[in-house]
């Protein structure tokens, strides 16, 4: 039954995407200011800014040095001398939300794009133009698709990338169709009406300020949309330890946001976006626990691999991996796709150990920043 429902969801999303292909990108160039908060981003920052600087839709790139203790500030000052569209803002460390709000003081365009210092936003193409077209059509905020920057990645990053892009497109588009808005506008790829984000604002009350902002916009009745033709490429973690910390931040922040925005839980948006994401984890943990317990009690632990990799599921996930392989031009992604189950199990473990505690207490750990690395040709 789950497989049938999954393929039905795929058919609905594909039909919606094909219908939306009719909308052309905006041709209003130079109408978007970009804010890039930066805390200890020296290894990856310059190339990120170079690509944004060269994008035809960008008017200015405002980079806020949020009290960095490495060479970020010096690198920004050095590049600002030759980059006419770059505005550098130095401040004491406040957190990502505070840095973005300070950057807003320097925005002069009607639209603002928020991204992260580790995120590769293609200089060419019409990705930002498709987001801008959605805003010009009446949306107040638009999310793109954060994929994976594969340059210099090891095995873990490739496994993460196998299903990431297709599943984000599938889930967030379906959430918009049923709930009226995607689950989240990622901090790596979001465009907003400047007046709206100034009015609503960002805070650092959670470590997932992008999720908090998205749900705040939905709660206030703003029109939030998903655009699948703007794809950006954040860096992935290279070690299990950093991946654990990142998932811990995401999941604990998600749990805290459920408490902060509990009035949304039983609205159309909550019933089709917030609660299903949480209930899928609950059901997944329960199903795996029962199946594994029965297998162990029956004395057949050798059957556990079949529980992890049922043939129908393997076939479906390989098709999803094929989409990623075609997009990235990396055939190995299709064959690594079944190993994405490791990330599912990782998220279940983090929910059990940290997520439920955060849901009960409303507390999070400090922000764990992944190691940044210079981009190289893979």
C-alpha cells in the first residue's frame, strides 16, 4: 500500500511540475539583493560570492561577517576592493538571524535572496529568474532546491546526494499542493519580498531559523511557494560525527518549532506538512522495531538485511538515484542510492536520543557548525 501511495504521489507531483513548466523566468535583471551571513567561512566564501556577483539577476551581494575569528573578514575586505557589487558588513557575533537582519539594513531592491556562505549558486542560467517570476506573480516568499556540491566529496556525501534532490522536489511540491506551502524555505535558497521579511524578521530563538521563518510566514497568512527550477549546491559533511551533529541541530530545531508554532499543527498546512513529517518518523521507528524484534525472537537475524533492503524499495530508490545521477553526471549515485537508508536510520536515532527530549523541553543544543572546505574539482 505504501508503495502504491508513493507512486501516486509521484504522478501528482510530476503532473504539477510539467504544468508549471509553462511559466517563463523573469526578465527583470538586477532586481535582487543577496544577503550572505558569514561566520568562519574563509575556505569557501570567495567562490560563493564570485558566482553571486556574476549572476545577472543580482543587484548587490551583501556579506555580513558575523564576528568571524578566522580570515573571513580580511578576505572580504580584500575582495571588496575589486568587486563593485559587493557590500561588506562587519559586526560582533549575533547568530545567523541577527546577521541577516543587519544585512537587511543595506538592501535597496524590492526582492532579497538569502543563501549560505558554503552554497554554490550557479552564475549562469535562470534559477533566480524562476524564483523572481513567482514573486512577481504574487508570492511573498519562495524556496528553491538545495542539492549537494559533489566536488571533493567522499563516500558519505555521495550517499547523501543520491536521493536528496529528487526527494526534496517530491516532498515540498506535494506539500504545497495539499497544504498550500512547502515544509520549509531552506536557508540556502530562499527569495522574499523585502518588505515582507523586514516586517516578519528573523530571530535566533531556534537553531533552524529558516524553518522558524517559514512557519511564521505561513502562520501570518503570507503566500509561500516552491520553485523547483532553482537548484543550488551546499557543501555536505564528510564525517559521520559532523553529519550526526547536523541532523541533531535540524531535528531538535524541528521539535522546538513544533512547540513554537503549535497553532499551525491542525491547520491545513500542519496536517499536510508538519505532522506527516513527524508521524512518518514515529511509524518508521515502530515498524522497524517490531519487525526486527520479531526476526530476532524467531532466531533469524540473517533476515534483517532483507528488512532494510526489500526488492521493491531498492528498485524504487534506484530510480530516484538515477534522477540524481543524470542531474549531477555521476553514474555511481544510482548504485549507491539504496545506502541512503543509513540516513533514514540516522534520523530515527537522532529523534529517539535528542528529538523527543527537545519536543518535551523546548530546548536545543548550541549550533554545531560543519567544517568548511575549499572547493576542488572532483
